C-alpha cells in the first residue's frame, strides 16, 4: 500500500463523524424534546448503517 | 405549519453573525446566535415533526437522513471552529425556544467555559493503526489431505493472525508514545467495525488527538516518521477537524 499516511482534509468520513457526533460533544439535553440516551442513538445509527452495508453487499 | 424547535450546533466564544453568513442550517433554516454572558450558541429553527422525539426515533434509522443531518451539523461546526473557540454539541440537541438555550448556557457556564479553554487554538486529528494486509495473493495451498491436517492449518492461520495483531498493538503503542509528545490531549475511541469503515486488516488503534495549530506541522511530520518506522502496520491520519472529541462536559 502506498497511500500517504496523512490525509490533510476537512472532509470527515461518515463513520468518523458519527463516532464523534453521537458519542461526544457538549452534552446539553434539550428541553424535554430529546429523551433518547446517547447510547440509544449510537445503537440506532449503527443498526441503520450496518443494515445499509448489508443491503449493498447483497446486490 | 408544524411547531418549530431550536437546533443547537455548538457553543462558541467571540463568534459574530458574519462568521456564519451564507451557511444554511439543517433543512435550510436560518442560523442565528443566542448570546448569554461570554457564550454564544449557534442555533437554527427546525420542524419538530422531523426533529421531535417521535420523528427522530424513526429518522435516525434512515441512513440518508442521518447522513444529511450529520453533514449539515458538521458544516456549521466547521465554519464556526475556523474562527472561534467552539464546543460542538451532539447530533440532534434541540430546545423548544431560545430562552431554553439561554437557561442551559447559564446552568452549564463553568463546564462549557472549561471546554472552550481546553480547545481554543487547537484542532483534532484522527490516527488509526491497522494491521497490514498483504497485497500479494496467497500462495495456492494444496487441499488438506485429512481432517487433522485441515485443523492444523486452521490453527496455524489463527496463530499467525494473532501474532500479527500482537505486533500491530506494540507498533501502535510506539506510534502513540511518539505522538503524545506534541499533542495537548488524546482520547481513545473504539476500533471501528470494518463493515462501516470499509477498511482491511484489524484496526488496533483509533485515537483522537488534540493538537495546537502551531504544532500541526510537527504532528504531521511525526506521523510520517512513525509510519516509516513501523512498516508492518498501516498508519492512517486525518485532519484537521473541529475538536469534536475534546469539548464534552465532564459529566457525560
């Protein structure tokens, strides 16, 4: 493999972005609206992602 | 018209409205700033049919929706982080009105200020270390002559693989030890699922590093050196990004 070890790019791969947006960040729960726990969000999104990947690979 | 909520992207210090001129909020909503003391929250109106609890529950299951929301959120955070200390929020942090946003800024002022102090002038870099998958096709192996032979080979393959993983873990720790000398902080993230990330090999290291802008060049140079020093692994560094992994409050 000859790809350079450093990619200077601000475009973040979706999986890296979701790692961050769903797992960390200032934790400020909205007033009432969000009662989903962070963990639920991660699981929900990963289920969605994995299902899509599986659907793609069956095509 | 459906009821509207306020979607919070990030909390900043010293951000002026011009900074986000020309950047649209999620769903095309207009971005605005809600100030409280030294803190400025970056918000836009969203439809509660889509972003309320019920809507989110189903929308988060749809990858196209999730991706659009994550990208839209990121675009706003990137614009803010380029010019002001920025503490990004989680995806889908929604308040009923601006007063709710202000109240929360007051309640969390100390923790948010500490987070902003920590990340001011810094950027986040991601470094992953993976086992190297051989480029060459494996030599064709004759069919096992017996069940015992087959099992022996399976065991050997397994042992080779775990030895490779062990070596990769050692290399990853060496890389990490070198990189932490120029960073302000680091945070380990779980290795990613190859089905999501699309990588080959085993991801043995997935770490976010908080790097001062003045040390970016040093950091990149070090990554190159470390990558050369440990050819048995793949070192994959990306950035610079807003400090997503370092701006969270202490109580999660």
